[in-house]
């Protein structure tokens, strides 16, 4: 397993370099001008000088190389500086957002907590709800519980968050007035009351996201349980006189979790990617919202860096999913 | 086996139906048999004849719905298993009645070690702690002839071959010293040499441990080698029942006779074609009010379409459910 992991990590390096090149070239090909927002009164030659100041005058390979050095060398050094108080990265150019003229990674670090709070909590809530639902639906297949579960998950799966989000805002904020319709990013939690406020503003976005994720995972769980409930080893466990609890929650669940854990692990990068639409609906200043505004403003370093971070997470969690698979299923041996 | 000993298992008029969308399927139809202590009872019949369903019905292993045990009585000692609640049945399954199933490749849970799976019934039924159960599990693996038993306890099922897995299944079934072992086609999925090894093992274990065995198979050769008594099943019913020598020497039911003819001969003319029984096994929909074998029977009477023949004695400890008498070639007086 260790050799497998190391081999996969080494293989990830060329993969990620290639991905970063593709992202860079795609953004290069995309139309758009970072000076588009500058007022028309600014003369064209000034605009041209501003472009050059952003480095746009350089050839493509030079700009790509500079981004690589900044992202893979300067930013990690800067992180070490921050953690240990050293000065390794002093005076070196970091990846700078064209929009705000501040380092991209600093902005990301500001936004990540918002996203993790809302989307991460939604993911955890969804898993905690989905697994029992999936298990019970499969165990009592075609019961009223299963039928109701199937209906609700189909609805949850097919209703997009820009609809369900607005719907819960209308119901719970406008009509009932229970929760604020806008997520206040600047809110700080420092005592019980402010924690309650934080909870209240989280409930609706978490609910909307959790509905979708629950639908997905509970379907997976149900299908996986159904696969396993019909297996011969289940009959063997019953023939040994094991209680239904042991049969279902030990023998069947342990086998059924193998594919589900993989799906859950593969879904984690999406948490960091934020929920672009849900963040928009509830005005959460998260990563998804950051990406959208960066795209609109032609802030290429920001878009490039964010997209690449998602790529890293996806590669990483693919590896984690594979390793988990090997740990959970004794039949899988990578070495 | 002492004659007249009280049967360890006494099944009377067992009826099981499956509810399907297209009506009820009568999978087990008034099946009665008994099993004496230490005896090996062979159950033969083709696929779908109700052999396995009968044995599963006894002990509540059929999924319900769609299966439903409609009636009858299953006396195990002085307890009627059909009246017993789930907890009682669970306490009997795996402890006093052990099971071995057909396919050893899928009958063990792939994610738990073999040791864990053997120790499970020991800890549940015998109340052993982990250490005692481990010692016993090692003994059991040695008993079923798995070399290097102690170290193999921590192996997973996929690290065993098919024959070895079936030995593990037998070890699990025997873990709590059951009075009855139900073996549901335990050698069907194995190749012939491994099959012979498993048969030898079971014969040997039976002598050592003295439990009664129900051996379900469709292989008459296997039955001839190990059984004391034989039940022949067809269409969810018992059509013939006799001691093994009597059955092979003096088969009464046309189905039994046809089955015996399908066994390929080891000696004699090579040109002899493989015999088959013409036709398909019956679909068991609708109430059983005619002989289930009538469509494929070469000695069919008009009466066979109207009445389901009852089991009638036709020799010492021998009975059959047929209106045709092979001795006279005419109708049997029932």
C-alpha cells in the first residue's frame, strides 16, 4: 500500500503539471481583456502600458513559467514564513490578483472558512442523514418508507439549488421571518448568542445543499445495500443464528460501505470548490463566489490558481479514495 | 443407527408457497419426513424440485415475503419450529442445526477473516470469550483438515481455494456441535477430486461427531456413496422414499427410474447415448390437485390428471406416490 501511494503521488506530479498547462492555455485562448473595466477616458496607450505592467506583454511560455515558479516555489516558501516566522520568500513576487492587487492565496485563505462552514457542514449533515436512510430503505425495500424516500430523493436530486434556495428564502425568511436571507460573512462567533446567530444564518444554505447531497448518497447507499443483501454470505450469517442487527449492520453494511466511501471521498474536492450557485443565492462570500467574480473580471491569475487548486484536490482525493478502497476491501491489494 | 430411535427432526405436512405477481407458487407441498439421530438422509431431485426450499422452510431462512410457510409441523426435539419465534429459531440455527451451502466462493463474507466468521457463532451461542473462541476455531479448522490452522485464522476467504472454503463452511456449521447438519448441495460447485475429498471429510466427521445429516444433491452417485435413506423430490413433493439399497435396487416411481437411467454408465458400450428425461419440470402455480410428474411420465393414467397420488407403502420402509405399479405394469391399488 505504501509503495502504491508513493508511486501514485509521483505520478501525480506530471499529471498536475499537464493540467496546469491546459488550464493556462485555455485561459489564454479565452477572449477577454483585463482592462475592459477601465473607463473609456483612459487613453489606449496608457491601457497598453497597464497591460504590460501585468506581464501580458511577455510570451506565453515565459508567463506560464513565472506562474509555475510563483505557485510551486514562492507560495510554499511564503507559507513556511507565515508558520515559522522565517523570511525565505522575502522580496519574491507572489501570485497577485489583477482585480484586487493582493496575493491570490491570501484571498483564498480568507474565503475558505466561509465555504467550509457552509458547504462542509452540509456535506457532513448529508452523510449522517443519507447513510441510515439508504440502509433502511434497502432493508425494507418497497415499504412506504422506501417509497417516500425514493420520492423525496428524486425531488431533491432534480430540483436545482437556485430554485430550492429561493423557495426556502421565501418560506423561512420572507413569510416566517425565522432566518436571515443573506449570509453575513463578517459575523464573528465569540459567545453563545453570536453562535446562535451563526447557526441561524447557516441553516438555509446548509439545508439546500444537504438536500441535494443526501439524495445522491442515500441512493448510492441503498443500491449498494440491495446488492449485498441478496448475497449468499448474508444467508450464511442468518444460518449461523446472527441477529438481524448483526447481519445488516455488520455483515451487509461493512460490504456496502466500500463503494459509498469511495463516492464520499471523491465528493470532498467539490466542498472546497464551493457551491457556486448556492453561495450566490445566499450571498456567501465563499470560494465559489470568488471564482465567479474572478471570471467576470478577467482576473486570470485568480482563475488559474483556483482552478488548479481544485485540480490538485481532485487528484489527491482520487488517490485517497483508491487507498481507502484497498483498506476497506481485503480482496484489493495494490502491491 | 438403532431402529425406532426417536427422530431428531420430524417434519409433517410442510407446505410453503411463494407469493408472486402471477399468483401463488406451491414450492413445497405436504412434505413429510423424519431424520433419526446419526443418520444421513439424502434428498435428490432436479433443480426447482423444492429440495432447498423445504430445508430452508424448516428453520425460517426463507425471505418472507415472498415465501410463506402455510402449514405443517416441524418437531425438533419436543419443539415445533414452525410455531417458534424468531429468537428461538436464531438460538437453534448455527447452534443445534448447522448449514453448509452450495457455493463456497460466495457463502463467506469477503471482508471478514475466516477466524472471525468461525468465532461468531461460538461467541454468540456458546458464550465464549474471544480467546476461548479462537482456540476452538483453530481446533475446528484442524478438524476439517486445513493445514497450519492457527495462522490461517487471520486470512480472508479469498485467500482460500474453493475446496478449502467449503471446509471452512463445514467448520462454521459444526462449530457448536449441532445435532443436525443440513448440507445443501455442498459439493455441486466443486470439481470432482475436491468433491470426493469433501465427501470423505463429511463421512469421517459423521463418524467422529455422530450428528444427523440431511444431504441435498442432484447427484445420485453421491447419494449412493454416503446416504442411509433417500428422499426423491419432484415438483415440491416427495415422490419416493426408501433406504438407499432398496431405492437403487427396486425403484418404484417412474421419475426415480428415469433418474437412475440418466446416470451415465462407466462400463459397457460407448455408443450408448446419454439418456435424458424428456420435458420440463412443472411450474408449480395453482393448487396441486394432479400428479406433478404426469406431463413427463410414460405410464400415465387418466386418474393422474384428476388426483395427486398419495404416498403409499410399497416395501420395507419404502413408499412412493404413484398410481403405477412397476411389478405388474398396471395400476397400483391405492
